[in-house]
């Protein structure tokens, strides 16, 4: 029975808590809490984990104002070259370009007559013809700018997921060189199965086409169809992909190992019958493959890691698009820029520090800059046993870094956010690209002003020699030769510059002379009028010097502006690592990070560098530790909720959840350690508490209803309900308690009930019991009826009554007075005689009992049991022997103050008890007992004393004295008879001095 009660009270709660904990652990292991866990981690990055922005990091933003100023993207690479020159001039320590220059820009000609302004402006005459020699080679200018800076890192892009390329409708994309590495074996053969399923009809046909092109790359579709026996439709479907793949194969096979080669050499080796200027699809594919092979080799040049364990521990890149070979060779290094958001929720949290590209380990862009700043030797990279971390060492060997990586080879990055300026454009130092580009744009404006002045002088020379075209052509050739020398970076010949200036001086003299000649003349026709006006304008601009002074003033202002800009930017950029990337809304390089929504991707590289510079890479707890945290939280809240009530356990929930959050936050803030099971542990605590509390409420509410029904038979329903609501199950378990028990009965009521019949008995008894229960309830007693008898007790564990002996005595007197009032009230009623004959007797005893709920199920009852109850029950009928109405034990007597008057009746040994107890008659309250009764009580007490001293004769004389004070006292007659008996037959030496009752 005890085990069953324990299981009902505690066992089911423990079982519920264990079940919830086990279910959460399973869900955690299956990753069902990953999204919420990562959301909490993001909150930690935003509000808890504080990492400052390293002042060495600057972002140069290609933003919307830059596009408005320079033009829409992509810019001409001359513009990018100018930006690099401006950053280098302003002291940038490192320039990291988050831009992939994988495709060539065709050479172009800049001609004022072909500009956008020429649509509305009159055409401009250009001195000298514009030829291919004047073409702008943007890629070469960008490479030259990169070479001049000497500190530029370029970007390569690729995929981190293994490509399948099994869709026959999709040709291989540009940049598949690294895919080709996966399908060419060590013997130089090509494995078409790597890119086409061999068990499909299309896959088998593709394989045969690849094998044919590997033998003869010059085959066209018809020739391939004849050689392979495939239909033209199948060949047309597979040919683009097959030719792209085999083009890489032929380029790799035909190029000498570790030696430079020209495309013409590759072309002669692969397509010997093709002329150098002959265009074909085979030649175009071969050229594209050649450029990509060179670009890839230039990109990975300088990087490497001999530790093969690193290759297997980090991510591998496929379909890589590398910058042009000449750009890669000019750069300090080419780094990887690909990153992929977490598949759980699309937020970018992890970046690969290094990536395997082909057979080389290439750093991520931000990490490449970190290696430069921290002098890390990438070739010495190692992986820890188990593949959990990468280790790096600087070139001096004086410092090591250990960076945790996940199974995918990626690293969790610490994301910076400014607490007072929480927006991405306030994160790190930002410089608008348009601000830096203002320097080269001003220089272009200076050159344009000088060109305008030169064109004006050329126009004057043209007018002078309008009838001497040979002389003008000589001057034009001189200017063209000088400009060519300047473009090629060599000084012009002295005679050449002297001749140009002499022609210009003579032309100005001619303008002065001609203006004097036409002064006062009226033009004969519109053409002559236009000639006169042009002479005057050119004279004003060149001879008077209006245009010369204007150009000089503008150029001086522009030069001063550039000096101020350079000084301003140098204060920001000097020695800093500058990331150049897109932030314009139209360019689409946008990611979601833990700290910002719709953040430009270039900030990811900045955060990677910032994390490395601070050496604060966050670590995530392993699954095993996370499960331990869940179990710990589940066990604690289960024990707490099973033991205590909902209020205490709810407080425990708040404490446990707050403690878990505090520990997790402190670990993230000060140790960069994130407990991945925090959300699952919080869920465990709350759900376990809710389910256990719900179960206990259902079970305990049922118990409370049972207890309330039981208590309602002893107290009022309202008090019973109040007690049941405030008590817990443990409060009703039987336990020792010090109480005062009260038993009362009606004298001769059995005979009375037989005489008046059941109906009238019911009327009389109900009225009597109702009156008595109200009195007992008012004095704090719990009562129950036993026929015409009443059992009450005071100071039960669930209804405290500190002064319970006094309460019992007060209740007995109040019941006796209430009975008198009831008799008076019923004196004129139909049952007046019956009520008038009622006499109540009561027995009261104080002692220890076992109070609690006894019984089972619906028949459980809250009561008390023990010798104290039995003795109180024996004292009530003892009133018949002594002729009294209220008897109390010595224990009760000693617990009452002096406000009550008692008569000592000596020691009494009730039937069934071996020990005698001192008993007293409760006479009343002190202010209600007259002096005569007091004197009688004192005299009787003296008689009892003499009786106990075996002084029989003196005791009899004392009783005679008592008889004169009060007649008809049964107690006096009882003691007188007992004294005479004992005088004639003296008691033994161990006499207990008690009156022994032989009946209950």
C-alpha cells in the first residue's frame, strides 16, 4: 500500500519527467532543435558576445552613389585600376578585391564623337586619326595597377558542393577546370563516367563522344556521328559538354610540365591542320580552356599545404572561376570567396578558412589577408587528431593558432555588431568607392581640360593652314607622335616638342594679325561671318588667354582637391586592410548573417579577418555534452516538481531557466563557447514542469475533493474546502500531533429515543447536534457525530489551534451553555419535555495522537487515533460515577490558564488502562463561579489529598465538611464509601491512590 501511494504521489511525476527528458534528447539528437538553437546563437551574437572591430579593417563600398558617379556595373577595368591606384596612393596596406575578374574585356576605343554627349553636342574634330594603336586594353591596365600596388589580393569563385552535371540539356559551364581534375586519371585518360551516368543511354553515348574527341578534337558533329555510330540528334545533344570537357584534356596534355607555353603551341599540337587565324568552335573551346588552365595555375600559385590530412578535413571547390592569368600573376595572391549559408535556416554563420582547389589548399579571402598581417605560413597548416581543428603557425614559429572546424571543414565566425549603431554600414570603417574614385576622376578632368586646350590650339592651326593641307598634316603627325610616346611611357624627342610649340606660337601670332585685318570688315556671306566669329573666339581664348586661364584655374582647384582628398583618405587607409566589394542594392551580393539581415557579402570576409585578428573563434559544444545538460535540467526540475507544489516548482523553473541562460550567455561572452542544447534544455525544464504539474493537479484535485468531503463531515464545507486547497498531499499523511480530544454524550438518550420514536428522535437529535457542531466549529474544533455522541479534536496538523487545551475547555462550557439556551428556546415547543430532559456529559484529554487521512478511496476520512482519544472517550462516561458533566485530564488541566475553576477529583483508572490519571471537574470560568463553589472545590481537594496519604479518618472528617457545603454530590459519596472500604481493608504498599472504574 505504501509503495502504491508513493508511486501515485511521486512515481508518476518522475516517470513523466524521465519520458519528457528522453523525448527531448531524441529530438535534439535528430536535429529538431537546430533552428531554434541557431536562432538563440544569433541572439547571442547580437546582444551578448561582444567583439570589437579591429581598426585595421576598412571596407571600400561599391555602393549606389558609386554606380551613379562611375556608371553601372560592370565598370571598365580601367576604372577598377584607377580605384586600386587611388587606394595604393592613399597608403592602403592590403587591397582585397571581393570581385572575380574571370572574363576578358575586349579592347575599346574612346572617341569624343562616339561618346554619349556627342548625341546632343556638335561633333568634335580630333587631331590625328584614332587607330587600333589607341585602343584601351582594360585588362592590361588593371594588371599594371595591381602590379604597381603590389599588395592586391584577387578573388576566385567556385562551388563547395560536388557537381553532378548529369543533365544532358545543360552544357558544362565556364570554369569547369577543377571538375576536369576529378575526371582525368593519373595516366592521362579521361573518365566520362564522372560527369555522365554510365548506366543510361545518354551516358553511354556521351562516353563514346568524349573518347572520340579525346583522340581527334577537330571532329565536327557529323564526323563524330559517323565514327561513334550514334545518331546526329544524340551527338548534337551531347557535343557541347563533351567538347568543353575534352578541351581541358587536350590543353593539359599538350602543355609542357612546369614550363610556359603559348596558345599557338597548344593549337598546333591539338589542331595541326587549323590555321592560326581560322575561327571554329573547336578553336574557341580550346582557347577558353587554355585561358582557364592558365588562370587556375596563376590563382593557386604560391599557395599550398603538404599535409594530406588537411585536404581531407576541409571543403573542396568545384567549377572554379579564377581571375585572368595576367591578373593572377600580378596579384600578391588569389583567394577563395565562396561561402554558403547554413542549410537549416539560410543564415551565413560558417566560412571555410581554407579550401582545396585542385591539388592545392587555397585560403579564403579574409583568411588570406589575416595570413599576410599575422605572417602565417599556410604551407605549415596541420589538422589535429580527429580532424576537429586546424593549426597554423607564423613564419617565425613564435605563435600558433588552433581554429575549430566542423565536419564540413567550415569554421564558425564571430560576428561584430556595434551596440550603439546596429546596422551593417556602421559595422567596421567604411569608405565609399566614389570617394576614392574622385581622385582619378579629377585627374581625368585635368587631362580633359588639357585636351580641350590642345584641341582648341589644333583648331587654330587647322584654320591657319586651311589652304595648306600638307603643312597641317605635318603638325598633326608631330602631335600624334608625341602623344604616342607619352602613352608608351617614353619621352618625346626634343625637336618634336620644339616644333609643336613653335607652330602654336606662330598660330597665335597669325590669330592676332588676322583679327586686326578683319576688324571693321563686314562679312560678305554667312560662311565668312562664321569664319570671322571663330577667329575672334580663338583669339580671345588663346591670345588673350581666357581659355588658358580658365583651364589653369580649374586644374589648380582640381589638384588641390585631390591633395585634400588624399590626405583625408590617407588618415583612414594608411596601413589598413581594405576590402573592396559590392554594397549597392542592385548588385545582389547580399547574405543573411546572425547580426544583420540583407548584409553585403564583403562583410563576411571582414568578419573572418576580424575573428582571426582577435583569435576568438566561437566553439560549439558536442552533442554528448548537450545531452548531459538536458538530462541535468530534466532531473532537477523533475525532482523539484514531484516534491513541491506548483508555486515553488514554478519558481524553480524560472531559476533553472535563468541559470541555464546565464551560463550559456557567460560562456559565449567570455569563453566564446556556445552550448548547443540550451534551447532543448529550456524546453525540457518547462515541459517537464508543465506535464508533472498538470498530472499532480489532476490527481491532487481529486484527493482534495475526497479530503474536503471527509473534512466537511467534521467542519463546515467552506473551511473544509479552504483546508483542502491549501494543503498538500503530504499534509494529510498520518503523523504525530499534540491535540486536545473532546467526547460528549447525552445522558439516557437511548431510552428517550425508544420512547418518542424515530421521527421525533431525528428532530431532537438534529437540532441538538447542529447546535453543538456550530459551537465546536466556532472554537476551532473538528467534530464528527457518533449517534448522540460527538467526537471533536483541536489543533489538528491541517487546522492549527495553538491554545488547544483552553479551546477544548472553552468549547465544553460553551456547549453546556448552548444546550441551556436550546432548552429555553424549545420550552414552548412540541418537544419541550424531551429537550428539557437532555443532559450532556463531556470528557477532555490532551496528548499525542496520529492525525491524518485513514481509509481508502472515497471512504477515506481525516481523523486522529491513539491512547489520547481512548482516554478522552473513557472520561466522558466517568462523569456518571462522579456525578459531574465535564471531566478533564491532568494534561488538559495543566495547559489551561487561571481563568478557569476546576475541582480535583483525584486519580482515576479507567477500564482497559493500567495507569491512573488525575482528573478534574471543569466548574466554569473564574468570573462565572461563585465563592461557595470555590470553597467547596478547595475542601474537596483537601479530602483527596488526605485520601492519597492513607489518612482515612481525617479524610472522612474532611468529606463531612464538604457535605455540609454541598449536598447530593456523588463524588463525595464515592470517596466516602471507598475510604471506609480501604480503612477496613488497607491497600498494598504499591497502591496507586486511584478510583478504579469497572465499566466503560
